[in-house]
C-alpha cells in the first residue's frame, strides 16, 4: 500500500532547493506526497527564488497545489489523511511553536492535527540558532511522543557556530523509521 506523507515546507529559503529534490525523490519512490507550505513560503520572494517559482515547483512535483491555510490543514488528523508528516526545512520559529503547543500557522496546525491521532511528525531542522535559542525547543521535542528528527549537523561552524541543518537526503529513511516508531540514528552527525 502506498504511504502518504504530508510534506510541510517552511521558510529557511536557502534550504528549500535541497528539500524539493528530496520531495521529488519520494514521489518517484512511490510515496503519495501532500504538500503544505508556510505563509512565508507562500508569499515571500527572496534571493533564493520567488514564492510563485517555489509553488509551481511543488505543484509540479506533487501533482497538487500546496495546502497553505489553517482551514486546509485542520482536517489532517480528523480525516486521517497522512501516515507521516514531514516538516522540512523546520525553522527555529516552527520549533518554538511546536515545543510550546502554538498552532497559529498552517505548518504548526498541521503538526497538531497529525499528533491528535498519534501519528509521527518528522522534523528536518534548518536553523541558525539551533545550538542557542532553539536548543531548548529541540530538547523538549526530543522528549515528546511522535516527534522524530532527521539527522543534523553544524553546517558552517567557523562562521555560524550555533547553526544546525538536517541531512535532507535522510528524510525518506527518517520517515520510514518513524512509521515503525523508531528514531533514525545518529541524531547528530
């Protein structure tokens, strides 16, 4: 049976191109992928591409437009739409919302809805303050049921000593293990 993954893309804009490659690979490997985007990805143009370009790529990969409103993501849990929810890149802001139970964005509400039916949420962190302000939020989520992390590492320790970025290529493996109730190891590379 085909596995269904929600794939929520947040605004670590410099990382989105890597995430879209993984999204495409998952579709090619037989996953049904339901795309979700943060408000920032849906509306903001950056030096890494326009919102329209990102949305067009995501739609082309998944064959459907991304969910981008609270109303669109709320039924995820009640209608049992996903086997797993992937949040990649998962920003420091999203980590904080999840750690503190705040569900005021499409991505954080999608997670709340998924957790409502006790199904896994896989986080692929991309944050410049992961080893500073976001560290307590990572620690809190490591101790919560149904949260799983994609392996992460410092991406440029000489110039960004508190930054962590997930190995986005490990997302499919992390998702498959999360479906079995297991955390991919090691968490920190």
